[in-house]
């Protein structure tokens, strides 16, 4: 069974930084593209970033480009999201998700809450 | 404003068939495959349909997907109370190199 466990969320001040982690098990992690998806309070799902299995390709939503960096450690089966210059509108539950082939969203974690507030 | 357009709400009575639409453009739905998700806020989203009409194992065949040109649809037949949730379509958009979601449709089972 595939399990994705996010961690690293919390309260951070505007302009601050946070690094999210997603520990994966039950899948061939190095062969799986991964993504981060978020949901702000009262809003819909928003894709944030994605990364190929070998880290060759990394993509970002326009709203986070230049501020967030996605990475992975295939030896540790862990996905990361480094978030810098955080803003109030980055407040959301952040989910990590695993692809199957080129298809996003086949497996999901339970999410970690990020709150950006002074 | 979402790149994919969904109706904000839909409703039906138990046993009915409900359809949720998702409208996009040539750069996303028109040239890429569509996924559909079921989501209860605060819980992990669940993949219902991938590659336009494929169902992951474990998803009941009451859920079906279709696509025509730059629009896609999710149909739920034999509506049940546990189907009450938010539903999202998503597709890769080649013009921005990003996955884009619809704004979501809140399904109410009356």
C-alpha cells in the first residue's frame, strides 16, 4: 500500500521560510514523478509544483515561481518543498501526491497545514 | 480565476444521475488527458478518473468520465449520500507547463 506522510508545516511570519517533507513508502519512488498541491481556506485545490523521478524536470505554478523550490532524495524516498518569502496567501493545507506514468494525483498524503501570519 | 471552468454547485436525489462539466482550452483539455478528483475538505483528495475515462481500482463503476474537444464531464449514476463532496477536474496545460485545476463543484445529495 502506498503511503505518503507530509511534515514540516506550522506557523510562520510573512517573509519567512519553511521546508515541507513528504516521506513515501509502498511505491517505486525513484520512478515516480511527484507533486505538491495546496488548498487555501475556503478555496479549491491548486497545483503548486511537480518534479520528475530523476529530478530532471521541475515545474512550478506562476504563483510560487521564484519563491518555492521542489526537490527529492531518492535514497531517502522523500520529497521536499522549500518555501521562501512566504505570504499570507500561501496559507493552506499542502498535500504531496504521486503520479502513475504521466498522470498526476494517483496517491495522496493527508496534508500539512502552513499558516503565514504575524 | 481557474483555467478550467466548473459549475460551483450541483445536486441530485439518491439514485439519480448527475453530470459535472469541465471546460478548458486547446492548451489543456483539448490536447491533454483529464483527471477527476473527489475531495472532502481536510482529507486527502481521491482520484476518481484518470486519462479522461479510466477508473483506478476500487472506484465504483457508478463514476464515469468523458471528453469532447476542450470539455470534459464526470457522470455519477445511482447517486448515494456518501457522494456528497467537492469534485475537481485537472489537466496539464502546455502553455504554462503546469497542471491546472477547475474551481471545484460542490455536490449536494438532497
